[in-house]
C-alpha cells in the first residue's frame, strides 16, 4: 500500500504553492505603479512519485515552487537603451538650438540688426549732406557704436549659451559617475545574493532602472556573463557596462570620468571642460546621449563634417565682424574705405572700426603700405565680441573721414562718405549678398538645423515609445491579469485546504478504527 500520509503531504504542498503564488500576485499588484518594477512569475512543478508497494502503479507527491522569475527581455532592454541614447541626444539638440534661435531671431525684426544698419546708413547720408556738421558726425559715431554694441551683445549671448552648455557637461559627467557607483554597489549586492541562493530580483530591477537612466546620458553597452554557481547550484552572473569603447562598470568595480578645465587664453577652448577617464586621462567623446549632444553643441565648428554647434555660429558672427570692418576701413576693389579718406584736419589712414577701442596706428601700421598679410593679421584680431570704434572716432568726431581730399578748405567734400554708403549697399562685400542677407543666411542655417533636430527628436521619441510598449508587454504588471491569477490561486488554495480537511477526516477514521 502507499505511504500513510502521502495524501496529506500532497494536499499540504498544494497549500504552500498556492500561498506562494498568491503572495507573488499580490506583490505584483502592489508594485504595478512602481517605476522600474518587473513583474514576477511563479514556476510550479510536480514532485516525483511516492513509494508504493502494489503492482507497478505510481502516484505523485504533490507540487513545489521551483522558481520565482523576473520577466525581462535582454534584447528589448538593449534596444530601448540604444534608442533612449539617440532620442535624448536629439531632444537636447532641439532644445538648445531653439534657445539659439531666440538669441538670433531679431536680426531682421524691429529694433534688430537690419534696423541698426539702416540707421547707420541714414547717419552716413546725413554726414554726406552736411559733412561739416558736428551733430551729423556725432549721430554717425553713435550709429556706428550701436552696430558694435549689437554685435558685442550677440556674441555675449552666444558665449553665455556656450558657457551654460559647458556647465551642463560637468553636471552630466557627475551624474554618470553617480550612476556608475550605484550600479557597481548593486552588482555587489546582487552577486552576494546569488551566491547565497536568495532572490535578487528587486535589486536587479533597481539596477536596470539606473542603467536606463545612464543610457540617456551616454550610449552604453551592457553585457552579462556567468561568474560561477551558488550554494544551491544556481547561476551567478557579473555585469559589465562600457561607454565610448571603455569599461565603466565591471561587477563591483567602476571607473569615473572627470572634467579638466582647459586654460589657453588664445584658444576658443579656454575655460571649456575636457572630459577624460580619471585613471588614464584618455579623452571620452561619446557620439550620442546627453553628453554626446552637449559636446556637439558646445564644440561643433561645422568643419570636416563636425556638427554645427554654438562655436560655428560664433565663428560666423566673428567672420561677419571681420569682413565688414575690413571692407569699411580698407575698401574693396570697387570702393574706397574709411582709411582712404580724409578727416576734418586733412589726416588720412584712420580706421572707423578696430577692436577694444584700439587706435588706428596700433591696429595697423601705415608708415608704409601694409601688405595683404599684415592686413589679414590685423583684422583677424577682430571678433563680434570685441569690435569697436577706433580710439580716434570714439573720442573725436572730426576724425570721421568724410572727404576724398586732404584740402581742409573743401568743407563740403563728402565723396568718401558717399562711397562708404554705396559700399554698405553693395553685395560685393559679402560675396554677392548684402550684409543683412549674410546674417540672415546664418539664422536660416540655424532654423534648418533646429527643424531637423526637432523632427529627429519626435521621430526617435516615437520609436522609443514603441520599444517601451513592447518592453512593457513583457515586464509591466497588468492588474487585470494579476487579479485573475489571484482568484485562480485562491481557488487552488481553497481546494488544497479542503483536501487537507478531507485527509484529516480519513486519518481520524483510521485512528478510531485502530483504537476501537
């Protein structure tokens, strides 16, 4: 005959299994809205047949919970993180380029650069009408100062934008270091739990959530490999995270990034942070994620296939200031410049624009005819940030070179200033486009870049949402499904309880028979 207590044992295992399954379903429901939580599922197996003593028949010995598993799909996780890195990069670019558009949007608007240049031309016309008028000359001086102030202001705004991006780079690096430290600590806890044969699924959920957040900051590559077996024979794993070809986290160990401020007053990189590995000093240049986007936006010059970031637009603005100042001072093949004319005292060689209020003689030595190289070197010093009126024009309006003759008795000679008016209206200065067209082409380039970034951001957000939906179908908790499971497990528990009660009656009857 079969073992006396086989039936009771089988019924009891059913109670335990149903109770465990109900606990898992209840825990799933409780964490339905917990960020990063992965639903758990129960795997249940029949216990092998009990020993019997009649014929060749066999009977089972109940059931057991063989595992409680965390529902994740590593391939979908990897796809999500890759897409998250790209989507975050485009979102960062779209936001920043939109802010840059706000800085440059009023070039052609009311009180914008077009208006300022128009007022500059009007002031020159007033001088050409009455070159001996001090008031007219003063108005031209003030209009010229307004041109410089506007370019200075735009350059300052772009520099401020770049400095903000630089600060964001440092903040992002600090966040990456924080995540890598936390992930390494969780790796240690998870590995200890695995070695001891205990459940580490909640710790793994915390780790996966941190990796998801890390993937938004920098593109990551995650690999998990076997690292031995637990005391119960289970698998022990180790997790490695790499960024930009270097290992960031390896099990319980992690590396950090650091920001080193570049000190070079002659370089556009002065004050910028270089991102490197703390232990080797090697540069880190991720291609996506928030950090990659920030570096593109901060440093992209548009040259040799580089991204057109703030530095590109600063360069365009500097180029405008240099070209305009040189053309106005030195003239072109068709027009004479301000330095070719004569002021009220019959002096020549006076620049209207220099930088940092430098005098004409200090800016460019004209004791002999300067070479093309000397001229180029002088104007290379001018930027949108430092362009100014020359020391002479700033301090004495009589030095404005309105005349084409050194004869001071020709007080009404305004040929040179009239030529400058024609020069400003000419398309020769900026290569077959007007000065306003030149700047508007810069804003048009920015607008196109922002539109593309916005489109890409929306596109990748949609892709990310689609991947996240597929991931949620695997990992997220459906309260409806779990409630249904809970009812089934409850019914199983009730049935097992009834079986226990029935077997109690059987054993009581048997005892009564023996004792009777």
